[in-house]
């Protein structure tokens, strides 16, 4: 029985899939199986995964009709035999020591049921934007979850299998925000933690996410929090909000171009900052902030900073 079962759901992952799978198979910690659910892909994802499964016996591929992320992850959990579960997404990149660092931490801290870490944000082209470092202690992580934030990056999570099954896994009624709901439930039977090491390159897609889906995300986050308040017998105010992806509006694309550009600039990635300055100008040419970003990327000295999640 392997130490870790890595679980991943795939639906039309395109060009990002192969590097994501390879980043797990090439981990320095190799005692794992990799349970991949192809959730009704209509592109070449299934054929690519079949080649990986033939090449590496650690890959356990299950193909099904499209059922959505929540159902796919619960299917993978049911198939997992390991004491530890590690999440992975089909468009991100795990750094080589990710699993080894997390396994050692979980072995040294048996009270921890859910572990995250720091991660680097990259854009669709793989350009570095910034590094996000979540809080590391249980109390602060619990506070973030209860307020409606998700401090543990979903594709970076490592969990204890028995704890996940004990709380019923992912709620099948939640098509989005299923991670926050699970984090809240796990926080009621054990401790949450994060390491300070950067373990993942988390891809921010440039394409728009519909306003409708963002509204549903916030609704489900609020529902997950309200359920947790009731279970824990507490009264709280939900503080979560949307706006984590650009919408179809030009103003939204402009704001996100500025955000990504200044992240890149503050991390000394001048060329990336200039690219996003041009994107901001393209969205709203008359707004001076895009021009300011472009000029700073070209001329101004930078001081590297590291953001908090």
C-alpha cells in the first residue's frame, strides 16, 4: 500500500495536462499511486492519460461520463487505499519536493488532518506573478475559513484519508466551493496547518469566468460557512466575496491586468509586468494606471516582495 494517493479530476485539460501529470510522477518522494478520473473529456486528454497509465504503473486511470469535479473527487477518494490523500489539478505544477515535504510534516504532526503550503502564482503562459504564503497555525487558518476565505490552496492540499471519510468527503450538492466546505468540516475533528515552503505553481487562467459562476461560488461559500456556524454553535458574519477571476467586462479585465502586472513588478519580473501593462492599456486605453504600470516596468527599480495569502 503506497504512502500517498494523489487524486486528480481531468476534463479537457488541453496543453497543461502532460506537465501537471509529469510533475507528480517526477516527485522525489515516489511511494505513491496517482488516481486520475477522466471526467468525460472530449479533447485528447483521455488518450494522453492512457499513455501515462501504460508507461507508469502508479497511474490508476478511471474514465467516466462527465459528472463534475465533486463527484469525480469523491470517486477517487473511494478508490484510494493510502493513509494520506494529496490533491492535484490538471493545469498546475507540483514542485519536485512537494510530496516529500508534506509527508514528513504529516508524520511529525499526527494531530494535523489538513496541510497546505505556499505557492507561486503563474499565468496561462507560465509566467511568474507572485508567491502567496498562507498563515501556518491552526487558529488563523480556522479563522480564515470561518470568515469565508479559502487559505489552503485546493490542488496543494494533503489530507488524512480516515478524516476525510469521517466527515463524508466532498458535499455532492456543492459543484463549487466544495473545498472550503471540506476544510471547515476537517477543522472540527483535527488541526489545519501550512508549511512555508513553496510547493506548487498555481495557474491563473486569463480567460473569463462567468459572473453567474462567481456568484454561485460566493453563495456556496456562504452556505458552507453557515453550516459550520450551526455545527459549532457560534454566531459569525460571513465576509467572503467574489472577484477572484476577471469577468467578461473590460473594466474587470483591466483591473486584473493591473493586479497581475504589479505582482510581477514587485517580484522583479519586469517583462511580465510590461506585458500586463499592455493588456491593461488594451482593455482601457484612457485609464492612466495601465500606462503607469508600463512605464514603471520599463524604468523604475524594483524591490522584491512576497505576498500573504
